C-alpha cells in the first residue's frame, strides 16, 4: 500500500515517468514488436519471425558495414585518445591566458555544427582546388580523390573524426591531469625520472580511470557513427555509403532500409542487432577492467 504522505512525491515524478514511458519505453517495445514483421507502414504487416534478423546478418551490406565499423573503431579510438592525451599534456604545460587560449582553440571543433564541420572538410578534400590537394600540388604531387577513392575514403573520415572528437577527450583528460597531486611528480624527479618517465610511470597510471572512461565513451560513440560519414559521402536515403559503400556503417544502413526502402521491420531488427553489439562490447570492456583492477 502507498502511504498518503508519499502521494505528493509520486505525483511530482509522474510527469517524467509518463514522458519516459511514451517517448522511450514505448518506442523500444514497439520497435522490438515490429522487428518480427515485414512492414512498410502503408500495408498490413506480415509476421516473419526471425526472418528480418536472418536477412540482415546474411546481407552483403551488413558485412561491409561491420567491416568498415571494425576498421574505424580499431584506428579512430586509439588515435583519438593518444591525440587528446598529447593535447592535454601540451595545454597543461601552459598557465593563465595561453592555457585558456589553447584549450578553447582545441575544443572549438566539438561545438561546431556537424554539417559545418563536414562542409569545411569537404572543401579541404576537394580534388584539385581543395586545401590538401593545393599543398600536394606545391610539391608536385598528383591530386587525390579523398572522398571518391575507396582506398582513402575511410581514412579521410577517420582524420575528420579525430579532429572533431579530440577536443572533448582533451578536456576530460585535462581535468584528470589537474587532480594528480604534485607530490608524485616531485618524488619521481627525486628518483631521477625524466619527463617521459614521469608520463609513463606517474601520469598514465593515475589517469587510468579517466582513460577508461574516454575509451569506453569513444567505443560506444564509434559504434553509433552516422552523421559525419553520411555528410562526407553526400548521402541520401536512396544512395548512401559513398562509392562502393566505402563509407557504409550500420546506423546508416539501418536508416536506409527504413526510410529509403520502407523496410521498417528490417530497420527495427537492425537496431536491436546493433544494440546487442553495443551492450556486449561495453560489458566486455567492464569485465576486462575489473580483471585488470583485481590484478
């Protein structure tokens, strides 16, 4: 039984719980329900059981998207964290005005609208007249089709992503650096440690929780990557992923199936497959962290 004194408190949280149920729980339950049907939102639905899941896993686009995603994560996450760590060390070496200046400059890409960042980099990558190809021309090097050559498209995306995300990770790591007691560095210097040894034997071990956070956040974000490859490839719901699907990723494939091909059942199933992958990868990271911590 609910006591009368608790009713006002329950009424206070009721609006949130109602909105949470309507806009979060109901879409999840509805999506899971429709993942077992062949449905295009215009005709009656037809029950197919696990057919949607089987079609997705067996499709060539799914294999391509997962390969692109795996390559993207393996390169982007470590490179982004190393870049952010180096920037944090650089900013932390300054004081006063210059510290604030460089912190603001490096954080600027994070607050740029994604379409604007994509527009800037599409211009930088433009053949012949783009900034990178102009610089290459000064050295007599041929023009490169960064966003049309399948051998460079994914790496061009990775460069943009590191540029955009490094500032956010830098701020998190910089906050961790500020919390490391100075006594540890003084003790290391008394033992004859140089700057590089201080980084490896003091800074990195003390930043382990922070580095784990930015790594986990980076992996989860990378698993859901959508907007930047979509914009760089100039995608639409009828044509996405760029040349030979070199920039095809799971979320993009899911959106294309749903809003491009009107296969909402397959799109729903795709969403739950991706959710399962994210949960498993995240759980594996936490298990690895706990085992490493226990040692």
